[in-house]
C-alpha cells in the first residue's frame, strides 16, 4: 500500500507539471524557453539544498541523465506552444509507453499478456478522451517535439532505475542540465512575466525536482512495463486538474475515458505481486 501511494503521489506531481506549464504559457503568456530554463534552475537549487541538508550524497556528472532531462524539458515546453493539451498529453504518454515497453523487452523482462491488454485499454481511453477531431489535426512540428520529449523521458526513467542515491542523481541531472537550458533561453529571449516565473518555480522545485527524485526512488521497486502503464494515468489526472484549476468542463467523455484508463491499469496489475520486484 505504501508503494502504491508513493506511485500515486508521483503521478499527481507529473500531471501538475502539465497543468502548470499550460497555465504559464497560456494564462501568463510566458515563453517556452524561459519556462524551461526557470523550471530547471529552480529544480536544481531545491535539490542541491536538500542534498546539503541531508549531508550525504554529492553532485556528479551523468551525461545520460542530464541530457535526457534537458531534451525532455525543452521539447515539452516548446511542443505546448502549438499543441493543445489533449493531443500533447496523448503523444507524450503514448510514446513514453512504447519507449518503456521497448526498454523492458530489450532488458529481457517477461511482460505478461494481461499487461499488454491493460495498456491497450488505457491507450484506447486516452485516444477517446484526447485525440483531436479530423478538423483540428495536431501541429506536425509540435507533435515531433513532443515525440522527442517523450522518448527522452522514457530513457530518463529507464536510466534512473539503477540509481543508488535517487536524490543525488536527480539533483546532479538538474544541475548539469541548467547551463544549456539557460543558454537556450538567452538565445531565444522570449517573455518572462512574474506570474509565469512563479509557476515555473513551482514546476521546477516541487513537481519536477522533488517529484523526479521520488520517481527515481520508486523505480527500482517496480518493473519498467508497470512504470509505463502507471504513467498512463497522468493525462487523465492532468485533465481533471484543468477542470479544477483552469475551469475546463467536466464531460461524460472525460468520465468514460478515465474509466477506460484506470480499468486498463487494474487489468495490467491484477497480480499485485508483479508490482514489486522480487529480490
């Protein structure tokens, strides 16, 4: 139960990232490069402070972790300039699903048939909820950026499963991703209003920095395919967050899709013992 609650908390943090990003770019009219840079910088500061307070662990360069985090953060912010929230979330977590299942197969993990069935149910629910109508097709450039961000996030998640010190590794990734993120923002020079900065700091320090550290902590306890399926809840949580914080309508379509997604996750996790990796 403790593990399930921890995973749930992480998924809520991931969904909050989408809500905060949408609020900053659309509501506060903040630029995507500035949002990504402030998000990375505030996350790095928060994690560095936690590492110092704990008095254990150290900042060390990890090219794969820092690089994949940077690509995800930049791609995510720029993709939402042209993509609507529904299409973006579907592309992001659909591709993350494929990336992590591919990683599970490459690693030799035996993926039960029920997990494929559950993932298919969840993806059908997401498609029903989020896929735009034929009259409003996703922007191809934005879709490509979100695909790149999703692959990077999948790699980041798979790479983090071997972390012996999740907090220190996450802090290191943020610290070494900051210089390039700030450089991109200085070159791009887009809008950086105060309210947008506040949202970016929340996204960086709380829902990204602390959320990712907790994700790295829980990843060694679950299989990659279970992690992939669990992340399919994030778009549904994000849409619910939009209803609460952005006054988006709660429709019957949303309710049906949420049932499909959550039902698919239940199917994939029928054997609860499969959730916890056997030593």
